[in-house]
C-alpha cells in the first residue's frame, strides 16, 4: 500500500488514485533560458522514478512536464543575443532532453510548450474575469487572491501572513498587493493580441491552463521543487479552484532543495554546476544514485567530492555485476529469471513508505556485497536478477557487456596459470584483465 507525504495536508497519506488503473501526474518543468544545473535535475530524477514505480505497480501513467518557453528570462536572453525568443528556447529544449537521457530519466508522456496554449490562456483568463475572480487594469489582468478561501493552504500560511520575503510586485494598479498577474501588458519582447491589449500571460497561468487543457479536471499528483510551493503552486491551485470549482490535484509532492557547498544554487547568483559539464569526469548514473541516496523531501548539500564518491560507487556496482556475469558465462550458465522475493518485498515496503530511497540504496549496497561473495551459481543468478530489477525500477539500469571470446580465453588462461602455479604468467594475464576492467 503506497503512502506519500501530501504537501496540501502536511501528512503522510495512503495514495488512492482517482482512476483505479490510470494515474495523471503533472510536474513543473524547466524555463528554457539556460542549461540545466544539478539542482534542476533533482525533480527530473525523482519524478521519473515515481512514474517508473507506479508503472511497475500496474498503473498507466500520463506524466506531463511542461516547458516554459515564454518568460521574462527567455525574452531577456533573446534581447541579449539579438535573436528571436524561439531560438533561445529551442536551443535549451534540445539540451534539456539530452540531459534528461544522460541522467537516466525517460521523456515525459507529454512536454507541452506554453507558447502553444496562448488562445486557451486568454479564454481561461476571460472566464476568471467573468466570474469576478480577476480584474483588468490598464491592460493588465490580476487575480483576486482573497476570493479563494483556501488560498495559502498549500504553503501552510494565511493570506494575512504570507511568507516573509516572498516576491510580491509593487503595483499601484492592484486592488490588493498580494494579487498576481494573469496577463501582463508589455512592449518588450514577444507579445500577443488579447481583449485587454497586447501582452503575454503570467507564469502561474501558463501552468494552470496547460494542466487544464490536457487533463480537464482534478489530477492525482502535482509535483515540482520545494521552492515552487509558494507562490507558483499556490497561485496555480488558486486559479484551478476558481476556474474549475475543484482542486487542481489530490496529492502535491515537493522535492527538497539542492545546495552547492552549503549555499543556495541559483542561475541568477551564478553558483551553479551544469549537468552537461559533469559527463567527462563522472558517472552520471552516479549522480542519479547521489540524488536517490537522499530522501526526496530533504535538502542535499552537493559538492563535487560527494559526486565523485557516488560516481565511484556506481562504477563499483557496474563492475560487480559485470564480473558476476562473467562468472556465469565462464561456467556456461544463463541468467534465467529467478528472483529473491524476500528482498523484493523489502524493496516494495521501502518504496511504499513515501519513496524511502536512502534505505533502498542501502539495500542495493547489500545486494552488491552478496553478489561479490556468492559462489553458488543458482543463488548468484537470483541475486543478479533481483539487483538488476531494483536498479531498473529506480532508473539506474544499464547494459552489462558480455565477455568476448578473446577476453574469455585470457580469463581461462589466467585461471589455468594460477592452478599450475605459473605466477609470472598469471600476473601478466591478470594485469591484462585489469586493464580491460574484467577483474
């Protein structure tokens, strides 16, 4: 029985999907004005794992993660380089999907672009105006936050005591300083015609509308980084409550922050580590392992030393599985399909406990140690299959190369030299195997 922490209620709850066989999940994706850094990658890894696990449980999952290609940051980059906004967006969209693959994540089912939903956003905003949840002033449209009685529930604060230091634009046109933009009048960058004049939609509205257009009703899971809880997710939820007269999502999952050497990581601050820059020196499945070794709701203090540690652990796991497969091959054994059910039961219990990946990573370490020590081939096959299944579910799966005939001969000659106590030849053959990563 899967239990997850629901940010909306601040409780761990049994997960009960709306449809018994189909789960709808929406996760806020990247704003494509720059390269993905390691902090951006954490939700990409976590929610990919959630999707994989739900699919293993037998659900069909529609996983939507939007792409914000319409934003002040994209516009500013386009102005800086003297190009169209689409040039900037397309460059970083392509890079985003490359990075997604590099860190072991699958593409979402749907990756909607904000710019493809402008007409729907205008209709959505107009509906909110007609129902008195929004108002127009001088070409700008604002949402009346005090009209939604549960505003602040998601971020666990009252309207009167909204998060100190949260960015609230000073705007004399607003009825209430806490009201937020649905439509922004502008003369800078890309803009669209609307009943209120030329402008572009607000960020919170972009996600609310894409969610509505794709799912048209309450979804099972809405997710994203912890930093999006307020104001972005709170404002998304408020619009959905007003427009649909229902909740946007039954369960809200938020991933903790990833700091760099104990400081908040931010593109605007310039203290970021880009995922694409890691690939030459580190095992990127090691980076995924690092992320999963920390509980998703807890912060991570990232450093390159920590990454090197987990990169080496992942290399060790790969090597252990490769050597175990060589052992089977040398004995003319095939892997088969046997599994260690007690270990898989333990794995499921941990996953069902709010995705307890730190203890799952410990389980992986234990399995790897047992594989290294196991001499009985039938038990070895069971352990290999079990470990590979767990790795696949959490997205740490990889191809294990079979030993080729020439390397197999070196391995057999090495064993024979050892048996014959020809230590000089054995050392030479062993070094050849070490150079090939076979011992």
